[in-house]
C-alpha cells in the first residue's frame, strides 16, 4: 500500500501527524486542523511526485505536513488565509454606488 493510499484512509488531522511521525501540540491542531491539512495539500501540489518511490513520497508528505503545521504555530488561520472565505474577507470593498439622478431632474444650461 502506498503512502497516499494510507493517508486517504485516515479520519482526523491527528491521524496524519501520527502516521507521518510529525510531533505536534494538540492545542495548535485543535484550532487549525483543516487549515493545516489544506496547506499541506497546497504544498504537496507544488511537488512533482510522479515516479517517486514510496519512501520519497512519505518523506515529502512528512516535510509538507511539518511545514504546514509550522505555518500555524507562529500564525493564525485568519492571518494565513488558506480558505476562500478568509481570502475574500480582505478584498477591498467596492466603492458605494453613485446615487441615480433621473434626467428629468436635470435643468438646462444656466447660460
């Protein structure tokens, strides 16, 4: 069974940490579990693991989980903005619409 098959069967973030042998603080994982796993996926997507041995893939998974976890040890889910809802929260607000002025209220040229 490949490391990816193994990881697909896991049920919790803690299971990922245990399966890959990555130490963690339960308090950090409790707050950012989905964010950590999402970030791990983002990091893994940047790696080309086609043709990698199972040992190389496992090492890459461990490295990316450690890196993702470290992101949230020193930061917060809101600051890291992994999910769309958090990214959208910082988009600049659109300018308020200009009030509609009907043509009938406009007067002719004062000259």
